[in-house]
C-alpha cells in the first residue's frame, strides 16, 4: 500500500513541471509535484519568453499573463543586439533582434495577441508555481525522486524526504519526469536519445553593477563581446546578458571542456566582468557563479507506458535562441489536456501516445537549431580574423584591418555585415518559435496537402488552419465591442468548434456529441449579428474554410480537424472525428 495516492505525480518544479502542474490544477486533475530543493530556481537562467509561451500563460488566465508582463523587461528593451570588443570599447556591429526590426515586429503583431518579453526564470517559476498551488496542486519541496516501477494500473514512485531522510511511496496513474537535463526518470526509463552531452563548457557570473552608461542608449538583452579567446568553449562568444535593466547582469564566458572546470571565485568573477565590460576599475556585487556544459542531446521518444518526460529531461541544448524553458512549458501544454481527458474518461489511453509523436520532433528540431546557432558565430570570427590560433596580437591586427580604405578591408566589412545578418537565425527566429505543426493520431486530416512555406520556415511564421497547425490568431469582436483573439475563443482545457453563418448544424452536432461523449465542446459562430463578429474580415481570410465549414480546435490551440464546407450528416461526421482522435 503506497503512502500517498494521486492521479499524476510530477517530478520537478522547473518551467516544465510548474507549467504542467498549473495546467492540471486549472483542469481539475488531482496531482502532486515534488522538487528535491526547498525552493525554485535561484538563478535567472531562462529569460527570452516567446509569444507561444505567453499564449500558454494567457490561457492560464489574464492575471497570469498580466503578472508575467509586470515582471518582464518589455520587448522594446530587448532589441539592439550588440557585438563589441567590450561594453566600454569599440562597437563592431549591431542587429535588431527579438522582433524589434520593424518588419519583424509587424510579423509578431500579426501572429499573436501576446508579446515576446524578457522574463527571468526567477520570476517565471514562482509565477507558474504559485498559479499551480493556488489552484489545487499538492507540492512537496525538499523531496527527491529515487525510483519508480510501473504496472498495468499505475506507477509506484519511491521518494526521499530530505528533511527527515525517510523514504515514502506515491501511487499515481501517471508519472511525469520534468526533472531537468540530468533526468533520473529518463535514465530509469531507458528512453532512446541521440546526440552528446558536454560539447562545450561555460561559466555563469551573476552580479549587480550599474552599467547604464554603456548600454541604455542601445537597449538589448544581449551584448556579445569579441575578444581574443572568446571562441573557446561555451556558447561561442563572451556574453554580457541583461537580467534587470541596467543594474543586474549575467556574464557567460566559455572554458575548454577538455580541461578541468574553473573555480569561479570573487577575484576571477571580477576580473572576467572587468574584461568584458572594459572597465578595469569596475566594482561588482557578485550574486553567484556556476559552471555548466553545452549539450546536444534529445530523446527520440518521450514516453514509456504511464511515464512521460518533458522539458530539459527530453531536450538538452545551449541557451542559443532562448528555446529551453519556452519549449518546456509548451511540452506541458501538449500533455496536460491529454492527461486530463484520459483521467476524466473523455478519451482512451491511446491519446497519450500522441504526446511523444508530436513533441519528440520538436525536441529534435530545437536542439539542432540551438547547437547550429553556436556554429553560426563562425563566419563572424572568420570575417574578423579571430578564428584559430592564440596569438592575441595577430588577432587584434586582423580585427583592426577592417577600418582601412584597402579593397580587402571593404571585403572584410562586407563579410562581417553578412555574418551578423545571418545571426537572425538565432536572434530573430520567429518561425522556429511559432511554426510547430503536429502529426499524430490526435490530428485528423481533411485530405488537403500541407501548405508549403513560402518563406524560410525557421525565420517566418506561416499561419494556416491545416490540421496539426496552431490556430492562427486574428482579432475578432464580441457584441460588447471587446476585442478578442481567436485564441481567446479556444483553449482553457476544452475543445472548441469554430464556424460561421450557415454552420448552425455544426453547433447542434457539437452539442449532441458533447452530451453523448461527456466532453464539453465550446462553440463559436462568427459572423454579422452573431455573438462574435469579424468586422475586419481577418478571420474570413485566415480560416481557410467557407462560412458554413468548421474548425475543431484542441485545448492546446492546435487544429484537430477541419471541414471546408457543411457535411451531409454533421453529427455522424463529428462523431467519427472525435471518437477517432480521442481514441474512444
Ligand atoms: P529545470 O532544470 O529547470 O527543472 C528541473 C526540476 O527538477 C528542478 O525543480 C529540480 O530541482 C528538479 N529535480 C531534478 N532532479 C530531481 C529529483 N531527483 N527529485 C526531485 N526533483 C528533481 N531557456 C529559454 O527558454 N529562454 C532563455 O532565454 C534561456 N536562457 C538560458 C540561459 C542560460 C545561461 C541557461 C543555462 C539556460 C537557459 N535556458 C533558456 C534554458 C532553461 O533554463 C531550461 O531549458 C529550463 O530550465 C528547463 O526547464 P525544466 O523544467 O525542463 O528543467
């Protein structure tokens, strides 16, 4: 007999675990979350928070979304990505980043009701955790996962209470390993991984110092420092990252992974900070220092039976592109509604297989992208003559060569401009953030081929209602005049049917099926003199269906199925669709 019984046990209160707990609590599912430490993240590792993640927070409620913006540095302060010899020294180049180029900003505004922002993990985790606990999550801190065993009915997990040293067991129907990059759950499951851990070494130095005079005129989250030796290990360059504008900072500096990890004491931290800021008299208030390794590894399957892994447990990669915590939270958004549907008897267990089918390709994609972004600093080093060798004077001469009127210098300047521009694949990579299209048994085709990407799929988001894609955002209007995103009409743990004038039979069919399957289905009929109106015509253009067709949207905003036109027997058609995708 287990000591504690619950429906879902989550290991870890990082972005993945806390988001999943907040969602399960919002969906009314009994669950418990544990963390081996007594509190949440103490260092502001993740920070770039993309629009898709903000949509998850918006789905949790306007108070959650609003609090995130309240703590975050706004997008406008993120955008002047600077490359320099030091903060006080010469600036070598600059690029608009994180949606701040006017063309990119237009794409951001058209894509989502939410704004990208810079929300350090030290704010994101407490927000998600507080949301979870206030809505019903049972949380146990200072509690360590030791092992688990699963059988046909459930999972028995052994935990250690780190305060008493005693062990206890938790019996749950499902177990979620959100236990980070050194995941024991993943190890115990023996899931298949590709790639390698520890391909580079980095040190983090967190400190307070007012650096306004070096940065306030070119606001950015990232200041890249190119000095001889900057290409060793780590993320490819020295980095001075804004944590709070402009007096709290995190320096990331590489070290050779083939040697021993450095001991970063106050003297070393001060010396590195002075070197990167370029101020030999700089005084810092050191808040912390740590070393970490750059990883290039992802799970090719994220589930075994009743046990799932998510977040860094499944995808381990450098911070390039700021995808880690974002993808972790989005893993939770994918799995939570499926667990809820199965536990409430609305879906068969096979629905859960779609989690790995949908998210493992994303794990592969983002790990590959993040590591590729490190390699893409190479052309900058090459153009500056910084690649290879340890002759610092020679490197400095190479860097200086670009300022003359010589033809080679002009060629060098052009190569450098191109190399900087190419870094948009790291610093303005909207498509990677927004273009996730799922393929699984929880998506039903309407027989249409997948629309091709007309622009670069990594850089540009391409909205479509093709089943598997995320519902496109456009603004529509409630009778009261309130402006609503199409995403606001959906989500919150429920399926939604969207149709237009002439689609009344779909609404009636959804009501029949909701009663028959015990599955709440929200319906919106969009059109003139209806509860939701499309004054701008943006929805008519985005929906890719006729007015009397319909879209069936999953609780995670992805299109489950669509019908371009009315059906002869909408009840039979919707029954076929729902029973198939819910594995009933
Ligand atoms: P995470 O590691 O955060 O949490 C794991 C949890 O499991 C913790 O609560 C831990 O205590 C717990 N745990 C582990 N083992 C346990 C056990 N045996 N028993 C009980 N509990 C256990 N990402 C991003 O999206 N944008 C960004 O800008 C950045 N920037 C960034 C900068 C730097 C310098 C770093 C190092 C990383 C980033 N990241 C990032 C990545 C981001 O920090 C990372 O992807 C997320 O923290 C992963 O969240 P998880 O919840 O998966 O794991």
